[in-house]
């Protein structure tokens, strides 16, 4: 199981860079803001295409949020001040700005998925299409975080999450400003209040629920409010901003500092940081400083207003929409093995498609002679696309389609998808998991049958979903009369203290606290520990010492299972027509082998615990074992990238765990 979903693609700005400026009047076009857009979208695209080259490029989304809040608030306040605010006109303009390119990309993804995606993937694409068309993608993706969530590369529309947040902001923001003016409240104070409330929620929950803080609107609105507050300041021509525009040194300093904060965040941050949280202040404050410095600041005039940056900013919205689906579909088709040249080719194709979309779709609809009457037709188109996506989802991905995988391979892969999604509960003992596999949330207690009565000998299993994967084999192979306890929750690594920040923190804290209680109460003879990854972050010595201090005679740490990217079933289906390869070498995750080497060296002569290497037992120079006896449709050793299948669990228990535990397998 992935410990945390990778950071998804970012949104792009959806407002023209035309603002009221204290020095230039209400219709001044700021090329530097388009250039700032270009910088932001460039960071996002490079992060997704070459993540090792620009590890923090994902902060482009935060820059976009600030720009959007600034521009939209200025437009709204200017219209309200002149008594010309028209809600229907406002949302019609939003539709003309967003819907043409978005409708084209959603339709293209559904069409391309028809020919390329397996039913399970196509059904999910249909669901995401409906969510994207309704601007609810962020809520959909947040609901999917958990055990059965797939990787980012399998979701071609994952990037629509932030567009959802942006449009949810637009849905509420005009009415907040209208109420503030109607009640004669200070609009700046109202904006600041929303900013502080949202920012406070972000800081309060980011440690315990980073996924929710990332996806949900109330913990991200503060970033748009930073731009909104700046937009209010420009609109009312605050004295501070007038003085700022008059001081060359000050505006150049702020512009340079702003750009430094943004670029520093792009190169300095990475997925390991808890985000958004305090780290999001770097790009958001940086963007606000760059905008506040004005178009005459040296950096803004010479760098952000350069022809290339402005052109990139002009096509930023369609570029954002196109780049991630191209990378995602390319990874799905090529089993995730994209070379640097392949990734750059996807970026080049995205740039060409973005330019074509901007030139031949966006501009004619927005600025053409029939643009003002296009909104109802665009809305109807989005409704139809959403309905089409929903139909694909309700039809389970339309399994009768012909895709580039033949029928036999399609059936083979679908079997393992179904097994992974719906058939592992009784083998893994879902009732022993504090994090329910369906419905989300956290259990208060697990089934009483998960804990064996004190017995001699007795075995206890403690860990995450990769520990759960050992359960079936252990239970079928343990000698008669052996007690067996299982406290293993998906996503929850064994720990003596609080769980690390995650959406599952409450479940993991309960799971680990209960595991410690069970160990103290039942005093098993043998404790088996297992987890999916990040072994170097777990204090195995402390866990072993704790266990031994409560009567455990032997502690076994089971090493990581070999893992294939994106999954072993897909590898076998596309590379081995007979579906029965003894070993598969392609797609193996090298980090598993590196972790195994570190753990073997660390515990080679340790007296506190015994390290059991699954890599040594299952892998050779020819690759890692892919199929196990007795063969047949369930012969693969894992059901996805690395979770043991039921037959794989039995095989590992017979050939690896039984010798390590010194018992005779059944």
C-alpha cells in the first residue's frame, strides 16, 4: 500500500490578467502576471514530467491560487463599485473561460480511454469525468484516499482536483463580497477573516489529516484569499501600495524576494514535506510579493514580462489540462516505464495541443462574435459529458469494449483487479483492521476473534496491509493448537508511539495501542512484524525490546515483498502470453532490494530479533518468483504491485516462515 498518495497535478489560473492598477487605471493588462502564470505552469509540468529534476514544482498550484484570488477579487470589486455586478454575466464569463478547453480534454480522455483502458480503469475514468465536469473532482479524489486507492499515474484526470477548489471558491466568493457591501462591512476585514479562519484550519489539521487538508476547499481557500486581500488593496488604492509603486528600491526588492521564494520552494520542497501547512507560505507569499511589486519592478519587467514567459502564461490553462492526461495515459500504456525522452515528448505534445486549443477553441469562443451567447451551450455540453462519464461508471467500464489488450489478457487482469478490490477480506481478515476497507472512518474495536486466548505456543502478527497478507498462510500452516492473534491495519506501521501524520492517524494510533495491549495481555511466544516500506523510519530495536520485556521469546521481522511497477498482473498480461512465467524481472522496484540489503546488514548478528528476507527466498538474478503452485488462474504470487495473493501467502508460509519459526508446515 502506498503510504501516501503522491502530490497531484495543479490547477491553472482562470482569469484574464487585466486588473485595476493604482497607477494605470482599471483596464491595465499586466504581462508580468501572465509571466508569473508561465513560471507556475512550467514548474507543475516539469515536476510531473521530470520529478527528480524539480521536486517542488507542485507549488505552482499555490501560485495559481494567489493569482486567481487577486484577479477575480479585483474584477468583482471594480464591477460592484460601478454598480455593474451581474451574477449571471459573471458566471457566464467563467463558463466561456473554462468550459471550452475543459470539455475538449474530458471528451478526448473518454474517447482515448475507450480504446486503451481496462474496465476497472475506464469505470474510474468515467467517475472522474463526471466529477471534473461538475467541478467536484477534489471531493471525489479525497474520498478515494485509502487502502484501495491506486497511484496517481493511473488517474488521467487527477489534476482537476485543484480546479474544483478554484471553482468552489468562485461559487461562494461574489456573494460574500455582496453581503459585505450590503451590510456596509469593510471588505478587507472580511477577506482577512476568511483568510485567517481557513489558514488556521489548515495549520490545525495538516499534521493529522494531510490528505484532507490538501484536497478540501475550506483548508485551501486561504491561499486564494491572500491574492484576494491584495486585490482589495489595489482596488481601494491603499496608501501602502501607492508608496510601494513610488519606491524603485522597495518594488524591486519585493519582486526579487517574491521570485526567490517561489523558485526556492520549487527546488527546495519535496513530497516528504507535510504540505500544504506552513511550507505553502513560501510560494503564496512569494506570489503576493511579486504581484504587489507591480509591473515596473525590474524582475517583473525583464523576466516575467519576457515574450516567452508571457506566451507560456497565455496557454497555461490548456497546457495544464493536457499535460497530465498525456503523461498518465503514456504510463498506463507503457506499464509506467517512461524514459526521459518519452516524458519530454509528452510535454512537447501537450504544448502543441495547448497552443491549438488556445488558438482554435478558446479564443474563438471567448472573443468571437457569438461568444456572448455561448454560455448556455457550453453548460449543456458539460452536463452531457458528465452524464456520459457517469454512464461509463455505472456500466462498470463497459467490459465488452475492444481494447489494446486481447480478451484473454483482459480477463486475466480483471480477475486480479476484482480479487484485490473485493475478494481479499476473508484472507487478510478485514475484521481485524481498525481502518475499514469500505466506508472509510475508524473502528473503535476490532473483532474479538482476532485475538487468541492465551495459549502455548502462540503467535502474534503486527503491522500494516503487508502483514495482513501473511495472515492466510500463517493460519493455514500453523501447527494444531497454536494460538494466533492479529492486529494489522492497512497503512499502519508498527509503533510504540503516535502514528506519523496521515489520513489514517486515528486508526493507526488505535491499532498500535491495541497491539501493545494484546501483546502485554496474551504474552505470545512469537511476534511477527511486517510493513510495506519506510523500514528505516521504524525503531525495530525498540519494538523488539518492548516485546521481550513482556515475555515474547522470539521476534521475527519479515522483510519487504518484491514489488513490480505498476503491477505484476499487468506485467504478466502484456509480456507473457501463457500467463505462467516462473520469474519476472522487468518492472521490479529497486528500492525493495536496497531496503533488504540494509536490514540484512543491520540485523545479521542481532540478538534482539531475527530478520527474515523474502527477497533472498523469492528472487534470483533471473528475477523474482511470479507464480506459485498449484498454478491456475490464482497462481500469481501477488495480486497487485506487492500484496501477496492467497496462494502466495500459503507459499511464503510454507517455504519461508515455517523454517524461520522452526515448525513443520502442514
